[in-house]
């Protein structure tokens, strides 16, 4: 997933890949990326750490943070890790690890001030705010909220609370958390000065049964939220009230073609910087499904979407996708086939064209860019 990006005039970036360390992976891998050509150059393993399944880059570009969703023995993880980034080599130096205040931390995001990290814990359903110190290290939680309720519409897959993603409003005042296990969007006020999440009123929006909201993202304009629903293979479009932090459903569309009969689960939504196009990854879970990237145009007036195309991801199980900071390329991390694929984006139509680049990387689960010094 593009966890965050650092604004820079540089045309070169480090691309960090979070992974599951279930088989051959050992942690975070990296590439050097040219935004003018789309070329990736492997840098190999840059940090050995158990299952860094989601990544976030600090706004200053100096630090990287990972959830540690599982340990090497496949027990649920309970930690979040901080790293310093070497601007010359891209290598990571571990700074510290702190408790995520839940099992299976699945997602991390950093607030606009760079002073807080919010972690969503998949098992048990909780969200916690961890303060970020000036040296990049993480402090102990300043705010923890544990979800209660459930099960969801599919008790086998949704036995109870399972927080799975967080999106902060562009003005940094509100947070929306996807509650996969209860078919809800949890709504919060966010106090950046105190590092505190406070339930909004109402405290949640109830989705339909067995939708299982997974990950979500705001439109750059801040008036719309896009949520992918794992079990129903749908994309929900919500109007977002900037004054109250409330949401209202505008639209729900399929993430696969209308005539599709297999089973795929959407994983990651990404909106381009101009707010004109939306991209969603789909993972085949039936053997007859689609490993694809759905492309939508976004209506400028209301935020609703129209499907444009469904493009094969170039591998199996595209768990995460990311747009490069220049907006010319899309990268897909195919967890099931252990590879990273690169697509060129047509800036006028939003459509994707596969390039010849297919890079080996074990069990990719997240993609994050940060500006790099030019190679010597």
C-alpha cells in the first residue's frame, strides 16, 4: 500500500516493500525508483523484522514505521516498529518497538503534523495513537479505543471486532476506521495536540451485512471517502461532512466486471493526486477469480465513480498498490506470486498500460515511496 509519500523535486525515490515473513521473506525490502522512466533497481533486504505488513513514511522523509502483524512463529504480533532512513543508501536502522495495544496490527498511518501514529489492530478490534518523538522513536500510547459488538454478517469471517484501516481527513481533524468484523465505519474526532481519538456522535456508520470494510482513503478535496468491502467485492462512496465528521453513503459499485462469476476480494483503494481517478486492487480467492486493478473515473462535482477498465495485475493476489509521487506510474505488489509489477498511467484517461518490469520480492503486502538523493 502507498503508506505515505514525501514531496520532493527529486526524480528519484526509494520504494519500500512491506511483507509477510511467513515463508522466504525476512522483512522490509527496497528499490531505487526513477519517476521519469519508471525503472526499479533492487536494493535488497534493508531491515530484518517480523511481518512488516503495512508501512508509513514520516512527512519529513527521515523515518519509516511498520506494523508487525505477526511474529516469525506465526503468532499474532503486538508491536509497531520505527526506523531511521539512510538518505544515501535507503537502508533502515531500527530505532525502537512499542506495543500496538491489540493483536495483529494491520495498518498504520501518520497524522499531518508528524507527531502521532495511529495503528489499527485486526484481532480484538482496537485503535491506538502512538506519539512520535523528534528523534523518530515512538512513545507509549496516548489514546486507545477498543471496539465492542458483533459478530458481523458473516460470523465465520467476522466473529467480532476487527479494525483494519484508518484514514485521516485532509484537515487532520477527524479519523475514519474500517471495522471489518462488525460491518462498520468507526468515526472519531482527532486532537493532534493531545494525540487523542474521541468517538464522534454518532460513533459509527453501519454498513450492510457481510460487507467487511477493509481499507479506505479520502479524496484530496476532503468531501468524499472511498471504502473497499472485502467480502462483498464492492466499493462504497461516502459523502464526508467536514464540519461534523459524519458520513453518508452516495454509491456502492462492484470492484469486478458485471459479468464476473468468480470470487475476488478488493484490498486497496488509491486516488490520484488530482482527484480524477480511483484505483482498486482485487485478489482472487476462489481460483476462478480476478487478480486485477479496477480503474474508475471520479465525478468532479459529487465524487461518485464510473468504472473504466479492469486490468490484470501481472501476478497473484495484489494485496497492495501505490501511485508514484509524480503520478505517472502505478506499482502492484502481488503477494501470491512474490513479485512487483509496474504500470504506466495515462494522465488524461487514467488507464493503465503494463510495462515490461516485473521484480522479484517475497510476499509483498505494502508499498511506500520516499524521496532519495540521486545515485552517484
